[in-house]
């Protein structure tokens, strides 16, 4: 076997670069961490936005109507180069020697994901497709790379998502405290870690909307000039409309039992437009509308805990863009009065770096031969080792 | 690190299944071999043809006009299942215990390959795309899998092809003999191994047409009823037309210096149709036409040796479908009178199994941390370890 892989795996402290490029296709997040069995220490983090032309091309690759085979093949290698460049740039600006990095963990860019599956012969075949050729990352950086984590979970009968709960478990599992790691991105999702949690005990699911509906409404209100309610300042100036809130809380997704996941199909522009019109009919001010939507996110999270968690968490650890929204955090605090409200920052990991850090942790587990999917979150039949190792 | 990978790599004798699915998309070749540093022993081999509907779907995936993103994603996983099934079936019918297999090496099905590359920003990006999800192979069989060999060579500046020369070197490199491993598939290609050959000394390139032109003409003559000149029986009944032969031998590809590769663009149906019409104008009989085309393949191989090899080989080792063509082999023997004419069968490897065996050898090298591309064949800047390892 490659002596390099053996050397890396033998290390008590491993330096790992984690890469993540999300469905918004804004750019690639890169985090460099030192990992031991006990602890993860974040050394550097940055986001490298895609050039607009590249972003447009990748978005075209995400739709069956516009994705061409030759472009998929080409941009798989292009993104590999872009990802490798991002690691090299982050190292340079953070004065981290590239050669000090033992391992790269790269999620890649999802361009298609079919967790429900499609019939073939007598079976249903689930599938997923990420691009950003890891052989290019490994070659350009000279660093052993682990990538393509989702397919193995799908092979094991899972949906290939979510994968972050393993990292939540690794980072925040606690002997005396039960914890909920609450990510508030476009969609909000929770990883619940009971005290003395084992990998089998983890519960993880999407709680419902995160910032997606708020952001959509802000764009509608501002005629596209504003993209989000910075720090929740607009929401802070409004009053929650109880009747509209209660109507939104009747959304069928919120009642569905986990494991469950949602997306733009349920809380995208179509939903936002409908709410916008209802608010207009009611004569609701913009401030009150934004306040009500913010309460919708906070309430749907708290209700999910009450309905679907075996016990209420001692601590809630926030991450994702929504944790910058002070009004949202305040509302959540009042909905969950008995939980201590923290963020990943309290553990030295910026809320924005969390996802990239997660893929560093997943790669660390893979190279150590540890199973790193969470069957309770993905629906897989059993724990498996995720990913493909590219030796250098 | 996965203790399983370490265990496998430590083995003096490793049992490996090699999988290959070629551009003809007929089916998947599976070979099971025992590999030591000194020797490869073929235990079982079979071809598992694709169901016609699956073959049609895969062929649709190979053309940018008809390949759809959702289908690429779906059939990547379908082919993973088909490949895993093929291994399981071969083991069952050969009474090989699946659990005795240490490793799988899978080439996958190429659906796009762009070795010339395409501009992106200020660089040229080469790319290639194989499907047949190896995570599915690893999961279904429970066997550590190495796959996706071509991308790393491309990352290293190569064309990602040919990859078989490493296996030729491993199987046939000799201290006292220089050898040419001559594959005669649709296209013919040679791997030249000087005596005491090191990896850097290997020369490999396409010599020109193999069976492609002969097969095309046979289909034209027979109105599609016959697919090939079985054992060269038609060619044996004709006489070579010297003037047509000489004209064909002026084909510009044959004069081009290696490394070089060719395909249907140069020796496909268009070329065959032209020759067919010329033969008709000359009033050449079908037998004489087939004999002349057979001589074209034999002569283009012999000329390539004279022009481009540093010395003439002591031995020529034939493989590929063309080695079943007795007339072709006889012609080659008379063109290369000083070389001993052998086939891979003389080394215990059937000419049809050779490619699948090659990917078993490539996987063996990868898991042992050995560089296994041949820069002299692919144009890569340096030797690298090919492939991605999927741990189980």
C-alpha cells in the first residue's frame, strides 16, 4: 500500500483541508484544521467565489435541460483545478505550508441528486453526482485526497444526505449534555446528540425553512436590491402577525415524521410569492411580514424539537448564515427557554466554516477506516466508510 | 487507516478481479487473477453482455446530443450494480469464493474522452469521464475497489490513455528479450518492451487499423449478415492487390510519429466505404478485397515497427480479437521473419481476457502504492499512482 496513506493514518494529529461547494454555487469554502481524536482546531478559513461566467456554466450543468455531456466532463476537471487553487491560495494567505497538510476532504459540487430513485429492472436505483475531479486536487496540491462521499451511503440504501451529522457528533457529542446542532442555511436542519451519544443514537433531519423564505421576501420587497435581512434588523422593527404565522405553521412538511428533507420545491419562490400576496391582502407592513417569517423559522425549529426529539436538548449550538440573524436567535431563545443557546463560534469554529470543517472530519474518518455515515440520518442499512481515496 | 487496505497490501499473493467495458459497449469483461510480484495466474474469465435495452441507453450516454444529466447520474449507479453482479456471477460459476477476492480493479465505461482538451481561462483542460459507480461495486461485493484510472494521468498532463502498457510491462518485461505486445482490436496498438525494460523505457502507440476496416467491409459484402472474417478464412482465399495495398499504406496516420492514437474518425465506415468503391471500380473480388485489407493491417504493424521502434523485437506477443485471424497472423509472421510470433495464450492468458487482466494489475499496483501510468505512452509529465480507492 502507498506508504504515504499509512503515514498519514498513523498520525495522532492530522492537518486536513476541507472543501465544500453548496447548491447556491456561490463559490468554494475551504477550511484548514488540525484534527486529533479529541479535538478539532480551525487554523484558517475562506470562501473563494466563482467567477460569474463559471458560476453560470455550473448552474447550467445542474439542469437536465441545459447540461451537456461534454460540458460535464470539461467542468469536472475545471472545478478540480479551481478547488486545488483555492487550497493553495488559502495556505499562502494564512502562511500555512502546503506540505504541512496531510489530507484533503472535498465534497465537490452536486449537479444532480436523486434520493428517491428511479426504476431499473426490478429495483429502484438511487443516485447522486458531484463534480470537481479529486484526482486533479490530489495532483496539483500533492496531497492525498478523499472525495465523493455520497455514493457509498446510497449504495448502502441511504439517501446520501445529510452527511454533516457525523461531524456534529465528532465535534459536539458530550457525556453529560444532550445537544442539538442547529444549522440555519436556506433550509434549517438539526442534528440531535443525546448524552453519551453513540453513532446509532444520532437523529438528524430538516426542521423546515431557514433563511430561504426570509431572503426571498427581502428580494421581493427591495426589488432585488437587498439579499437578506442583515442581523435581523428589519424583523426587529416589526410585530409578528399571529394568524399568518399559524397558517404557515400548518405546512404539511412540518408535521411529517423524520427522517425527512426539504428544499426549494417546498419553501422556494413559489411559497414566498404566495405569502407575499397574502400579506399584501392583509395590509401587513414589510417589517411585520419579515418579523412573521422570522418567527416562522424560529417556531418551526422549536416545534420540531418538541414533536420529534426524545428529550429537549440541554444546549443548542447554532451554525449557518441564520445564526447571524439576531432577531431569529432571540426568537429561538424565547421558544426554547430551557436550552442554553450557543453557536459553533463558542467552540472556535466560525458558523460559516462549519460545513467545510465537516468534510475535513469526514475525510479524517475515512483515512482512519472509520464508518462515517449516520444511518439514522440518511436511512442507510448500516454504517459504512464513505468516500474515495486518491493516493499521491 | 482502514486495516482492510493495509491487510490487502501486505499480501504476497493477491486475488484481484479486473473489469473492463470497451467503447463497443457490448458488455463487461471480468477476469479473476492471482497476482504476485513475479507472476499473474488467470483463474476465471467471462464476458457478460449487456441487455440490448441497457446497451442502447449507454450508447445514448456517449453522445453529447443525446446524453442527459439525469440519465448519466442514474446509469452510473445502474452500471455499478451490473458490474458487481458480473463479478458475483463469475465467482459462482467458477466456484471461486467471493470472499477470497482481495481487490477489484474496474476501468468503467468511458462515455466521454477529450484528450486534446478545451480552453478554460488561460489553460487547456483535458478531460475524461467513465461511469459504473465503484462505491456500488465495493458495497455489493464487500471488496475494496480501485477504479477511475484515467483522470490522474490527465491531471499529470497525459492523455489518460493508453493504460494497458503498464500491464504489458508487468506481464511480459524480460531481462534478455525485447518484446512487442501487439493488441489487434478494432484499432491495433503496440507496447514495446526493450530488454531489461524500465517503466521509462516503454514505448506504446497505435500502429493503425486492426480489425475495424476488415469488419466494416465484411458487413458491406454480406449485407450485414456477417460481422467478421472468422479465422481469416475469406482472406485466405484471395490474393492481395498490391496497388490498392500501397495506396492504403500512404495513409498519413501511418507516417505520423508516436505517441499517437487513432480511431473511427480515421479508419471507420467512411474509410471503409471509400475502399469498397475503389475495389468495385477495379473489379476486385470480395476474397481479394478482404485479403488486401488483412495485408493492410499486417503491413501497417510491421512498418510501424521498422519506422518507430529502436530495435526489432525478439518476440511479438499477440492479443485482441485479431489474433484469432489465422491469415492475418500468417501475414504478420512473414512481414516480421526474425521475430518469434506468440500470443498471450502462451503465457496462460486468453487473448480476450487480456484487457480485464490489465485492470486487475493496475489496481494491484495502486493498492501497493506503485506508479502505474506510462508517461512514454500517455504523454504525462511523470509517473503517478492512478485510480481512486474505495475502502470497505
